[in-house]
C-alpha cells in the first residue's frame, strides 16, 4: 500500500512537471487555429452551421489525432522509456535487421537496454514483409530516408514554432491599439526571438520551475474564458461536438471547406511533442496531464471561440483576443506571450536533441554538443544549430508579412511529420509488438487517411508559405544523406585496408620499433583488426608508446547505455605486447563525458580487464585478437587502482602517500605543456589525478601486478591521442555523380564542420594526427 502511494505521488509530480515541457505548443494553438481556418474564401460563409462545422472538425481532429493516436496508442511504442522518430527507428532496427550502422556486434545485443521485456515477440517466425526488408538493402535505405525526412521536418518545426507562437501572441496588442504600426509588432517579436536564442547557452535550470505554472495557469485561463463565451454568446454550441456538423460544413462550403482544413490541422500542432519528449516523464503522467487539464481546457476554449464567432463573425481575424473580456485582456496577453516563450524553448531543446541523435548514428556533420553538470538530464546545447535556427526563425518572421502564410508552412510541416510517424508506428505494431499485418494496415489506413486529407489541403497552400519547410527539409535531408554516405564509404575503406594481425604478431613485443613511456590512444571506427592509421604512423615515425589502446567509440541503437556496461575491453596479441582494444558504446541519446573522466574510466576498465582475465580465464594468452569482455568496474573484484586528486601544483590532495612516479617527459616538453596550460584557461580546469596500486591486493599471478604497475607508470608519463587526418578523394573511374558527391558535397561538409579533436575535446598538447588518403 505504501509503495502504491509513492507511485501515485511520483506520477503526480511528473504530471505537474510535464506541463512546462510537453504541452506549451499544443496549448497555444487557440491563438491561430480559427484565424487560419477562416483565412481564405471560407470567410464568405457567415452562418452558424459553418462555424459549428469548423468547431466539430477541430474537436474531432484533436480527439482522434492527439487523444487516440498519440496519448492512447503511440505512448506505448517507447524505447526504454524514450519516444520520438529515432525511438521507433531504433526499435525496428533491433527487432529486425534494418540497421545500416556498419560496426554492429553480437555483444551489443547483451546490453540490458537492448531488449525490452514487454516485447516478447522477437522469437516468433518473421513475417514475409520483414524478411523482404531484411534481405534488400534498398528497403533499409528507404526506411532510413523516411526517418531522416521526418527528422528534417521536425528540425523545421524548431524554427517555425517560435516564429508563429511569439508573433501570434504579440499581435494581440493590435486588438487594443489598432493604430499601432505592423513594423512595431514585428520588432517586438524579433527582439523576443533574439533574446530567446541568445540565452540558450545558459540553459533553463534556473527558470524551469516557472514553466509548469505558466502553462497550467494559461490552460485554466483559456478554459475559463471559453466557458464565459459559451454562457454569454451561444450556449447551444455544445451541439457542434456532433460529427453531423462536419457533414453540413462540407455540404455548404464544399471546395472552400476542404481548403480550410489546412487551418484546422493547426489545432494538433504540438501533439508530437508528447511522444518525442516521453523520456523525461512516463506515459501515465502524460496521460494524466492531458486527460485532466489540457484536453478539456482546449475543448472549452475552442467551444468558447466558436460561440463568440457565431455572433461576432466580423472579428474572425482576431477571434481569440477579441473574445477576451476587457478587464482580462492585458493579463491574458502577458500569459499568452509567456506560454509562447515556454513552448518555443521546449521545441528548441527538442531540436538540439534530434540533431544530436542524427549525429550519433552518423547522419549529421560533427557539431559541438554542450552539456553542463548542473543542467537537467538530456538537456544539451549546440551552438552551430542555435544560430542557424535563429537566422531561419527571423527570416520567416520578417519574410511572411501575412501570419496565415506562416501558419500554412507550420501546419504542413507538422502534419507531414505526423504522417511519417504513423507509418513507422504501423511497422512497430507488426514487427515489434507481433500483431497481425492486418491490424498494422488498419492503423496506418485509418490515421494515415485522415492525415492525407489534411495534407491534400495543405499542398494547395504550398505557394502561400508551404514551400519553405519543404525546400529546407530536402536540403537538410541531402546534407544528412551525403554525410552518411561519405562516412559509410570511409568506414568500408578502413575495413578493407586494415592490417592483418599476423603481420603485427610477426614483429614481436617491441613491434620492431622503439617503445617509449606513456599511453597511446589510437582512435578508429573498426571494432576488430588494426587500422592502417597505426601502421602509417609507425612507417613515418618508428616509435610508439609502451601501452597502445585502440579505441572505438560507437553508437548502439539504444537510447542509453548503462555506465557499467559501456566499456568492452579486449587484448590484441600476447600480454607482452601491451596492446588493448577498448570499444566505448554509447546510446543515441548519451552525452559525451569530460575527456578527463574518459581517460580515468578507460584506465580503470583496462585494470579491471587485466585482473578479470587472470582470475577468470587464462586461455587468452597468445590469442590473435583476444575475446572482448564487458568490464563492470569494481563489481566482482573491487577496485584495482586508487585514485588521488592532484592540486594544481601537482601534489596529491589525498592524505594517503601514493607512490611517486616520475614523469618521463623532458624538461623542455614539461615547460611547453605548462606554457600552453597558462595560455589556455580551459586546460587549467582539467581534472588531475594520480593512480596507484591497492596496497592490500593479493595477486594469484605476479605478472598481473607487473602489468598493472606498468599501466600506472604509463598513465603517469602521459596520454596521447592519435587520430587520423583523412584526405578524401573519389576513384578515377568513379561515376560523375559520385565524384560530385565526394569532391564537392562531402568535402564541403567536412571542411565546415567541427574537427574530431574539437568534438572529443582533446587538448592540442596531447594530439597526434596521422595523414591518410582515402580513395572512395
């Protein structure tokens, strides 16, 4: 009973918090839904039946697409609690062989987050459609393109939502100040938009506590205004909830009524956020918020506007603000602007998350992802995308003088994204949930047909603003696909040209070179074998560090990888080679940790692996490329190494006197490093630690202690990062289109994106780049 009370309390808390993130966009749709619906020739039909018909359309669209599709059905299609287009794609790739990620391993399927116990149908016989898609690469590519197109549409939502929401809120001033010039409203909206984007880098942790109360107060206020208008103007408006009025609407308005559907669909803009941001909350909390507050408040507000318009049709262009009682106008205007800012902030944050997920699976150029420890989990900031969104947002705000054109672009974008989600969900129903193909098709045909009807109306408005998101979505998708194509070709080139292990083993423990103190981290996309980058380095400079670690950072199609399962450690060659392989597995929503933490975690994981190998199995000695082991640090054997913090002067802050290991760096190198750190303020903030062996640890094999001691000494001497600096070229006999994609499009993206060292946050004093020519 106590547990149940705690669960109810948690649901209530999450339901309260969800208002500030999930429902801001949906709750401000009354600002422009009726206005956009009657923006065309439908304004010539000034009868009560037509107004009631428009209300009936809005009510049933909100009920079917928001309530039934998203809240009741789609919230069940979560990926370990995460939602969104990438969650659907991840589920499909894990339950069917749809993934185009090149470095998948069987060990990835052993992750605790890989299989969801709710989906127990993966062992059933594969349906025919599934087997067909698994066998044909074109089908996999088509699925990826569909996902990328849906993602590009949501990126467009990222700049259209702030533009239309803030501008719609500010335009209410003209209702009370009709002589106010249009340019003044535009300037105010642009100032708010610039301020919103400029402050993104500071995060929202200081003001996030205000978001939920703002949206709740706004929702209750518009509901109260709706009730007031119903009672004052037309209590009979409840009859419009009958679908009969949809029939009378199209009977009277005919073609003009069909064109107006492009405005009706604005009532569900924001519904996709309930599923996309599911990971921060739970399905139960979202359903509670929607059923109890959002849905009834929106229905009452739309009914109130319809009741007002039935007696005051001349005010249709300002129906929301015109229906507000005079004494409440300015407070409601302030609340509308605040709610619009909250909605815009949520959409911008969601856009950053979408870009991060595209980048994680190799479908977006390298960008800098910023996450501060005091920010909320999953909250990130991408500087490049922030400024691109600001420019696009200002462009559409200033460029579209008629806000109805902005509404056309917004509605077309959102409905197209919902249509993509519908078909992905249909695949989930069949492939993941194990339901029949007939049920999946019924879902797709029912909701898809509704969305196609709305889209057919929106396509008529392409010349009136709808062309902007379509063109930008195509451009974004081309960028993503070109980057994915080039990155995949580069990986396949690495895979084809990797060095055979036998060639490495014949060189002996010294590898035929001079081994110097320190640790060399060779970054590669390969999960097996030795990259050509390493041998090219040895050819030009026949020396390397005493400990070599081949590091592969890869993305697994799960939202998050638990920290204890992140590192997959193995050995390359015999123990005397002191060569290891570390595969760092990240989920598509994982945020990169600080590089100092990465170094320390890597050293601890290798130490665990050395002891685990000795205690668990001695058969790996002399293997060509040793078996990989998931290292759960300190779970079975305890910590092998002690860590003591170092002050800036280099002394250990720990009270325990560690064994001092002198650095092998020359005085000149130490002087250069200290000079660089003094000139680079960020480098002085790096966490400095010293490792030492546990004094009371017993070792069955004395060689284990020697190997651990050598690892500690190497870390004390310094860590170097070896990265490939690739020069991409197309083969001489390549087709013209391929040469254009490689030489022009892909190289342009590579030159104008972040360098790998910047993304990994590697200090220049620790970086070694090896030039490589790639002929794709």
